[in-house]
């Protein structure tokens, strides 16, 4: 009788079992997108960098209470403002100061902010549509056309009066994250033919498009632009619900999108969406 056979059999069973159930590799980190109301988003890259867009927060009725406290972000690596209207730029100067992060906006808007002394020059770099910058390691940003307007209203402390100053041309943003995921933040805009070129050139994985109407695309116009021109893989509607004049709703946008390959995601302010 071979007394060693049971031990050899047990070892073989252990070896086979180990091969059959290998340890699963850790899941790859994902991008996270949080809507903060209107056109404000917090985007966290797979490597943990934070991008903030159009931060109207403290007086925005849709912004969750936690994000009305500007220190809630912890860090901001990239700060983007599409144009000079209050509901897009309101808290951007305060965030730029608090996190010592440059405010990226249309070049002429930043020139106005520089002239008025809103922020120091080092926090107001100039750029324009065309070309691509890398404002933080691995993050690429391109300003593209938006069909809208832009002024900057500044309260003059000497006269105690509000003044309207040039806000440059409005822009949208193409943001490419460190894993290649591309986001098209359309800013405030009507539909325009060059959205097709933006879609073909950048092939966005996710589009953030305004649907409120009155000031921007309404749900039907936005759905047409998304389906016929931009053609992203997924879309999140924005710029609705915070202003009584912007009456478009997410349900109207869903209905206008109908069934198709483009995934419609209705964001809830403050809740994280992973990609």
C-alpha cells in the first residue's frame, strides 16, 4: 500500500482548485460625473483629478446644500467657464482663489476680468477656440463654438452700480480625460450646423446639452442636434429647472430622443454617475 498517495491526491486537488478560481483583477478606475444644477458639473477623472464647469452654486436652487459650501470640492485641477453670464461664472472667481486654480474661459472674457481686477493675472490665462491645451496632466481641453451671447456684469464698488462689460464669444468645451474618455460640454447654445463637425472630429462619448429653451435649445431642438449632428454615445440634459423661463423638461427631452443607440441619462443633482 502506498501511504503517500492520499497526500499527492490532496495536493493535486488543491492545485486544480487554485487554477480554476484565480483572483479577479481589480476593476479599472472610472470617470465620475456629478451634475450640480444648470450647467455646473463636477467631473472626476479615473486618476482622481477634479474638473469643475460653469460653477453657479451658492444661489443655484438646484445645487445640493453640500456643494453650496465651496470647500466641499476638496481639490479642483481644472476650472472651465463657457461664458460671462452670472448663471455660469458666479462662483468661479471664488473657486479660483480658494483652490489656486486658473479660471479657463473665453480669452476676451478673461481679459475683462483682468482689467477689472477680479482675479490676479496668473489665474486668468487666455485661450480661444481652436487648438488644444493640457491644463492638468493627462487632461486635454479644446474650446469650440457655441451659438449664444456673453457679457460680464460687474458691481463697481466706487459707484455702487452694476456695469455690463464685454464677455468675449461664448464657447463649448471638449474635455478628454486621462483614459481617453471624451466629454462635449455644449455650454449655452442653440443648434448650429458645425455641431456635426464637432461630433465627427471629436467623437464624444458623452454630451452635456442645454434643453431649457428660451435662452438655449429646447428639448426638441436639443434632441434633434444630438441625434442628427453630435451623435455621442450618451447624453445628459442640463440647463433646465433653475429658471422659470427655461421651461424644458427632462421628460420632454426623453420623448423627443425616442428609441435609438444614444443612451439618455437624466442626472439628479448631487448624485454620481460612473462611466
